[in-house]
């Protein structure tokens, strides 16, 4: 079994924290999209294919006031120098405060991340729907 260096452990921790903070940001915690995505990042999901941080920000803004609670689990990090592929299961509940969720989805997410001058950032995000309770909104529904 290969030996893991302290630098590799630090990178893995930084990447895991990026994913955790990203989920909380999606749920409304403070932050800026630049804290998570590289400028030329790509997103592929059941609802959209997006390229560039600006396009991603515009898409996320169209979701309006919908509240969500993202939970990442089973995080696996395949580290390769200044890049890594992160896979995780994600459970997302959509809700109104004080009311049980009206939609829940089980996702498999894969993030390709890269070390930048500002730290680790997502350069590619692939989101695969595994199951859904409720209805998946169309892009037009989220406008």
C-alpha cells in the first residue's frame, strides 16, 4: 500500500471541506460562487448543461427562493497531484421552512477539482439522478 504524505492528507482535507462548504452554500450559507467554481467550470446535470462560472451563477439564481438541504455522503477522493476526482452520494431535500420536504432526490455527484492560486476549485461537476420523490422541475419552472 502506498504511503500517504502530510501534503496529500492536507489536500484531501481541503477538498473534503470544499465539498462540505459547497453544499452549505447551495443551502444559503454565505459565500461567493468564486469560492467554489473555477472561472471556466462545467456542470452537467439532469436539468442543465452549463459552461462558465457566469452561466452557473445565472442558472442558480433562477431557482429563486426555493429552500434546499444538501447532504453529501460516502465521499471518495482520487487525488492526482494538483487535480482530483471526488465522488459522493448526495441527498437533497427541497422544503418550505417548518414544513416537511415536498421533493427529495438521491444523486451521485462527481466533481473534478483542481488546485488554483485561490485553493481547490471545482472545474467539472457531473450530477446523476438516482431516484426522486416528487417532480423534477424543468429549467423553465425554476425561472
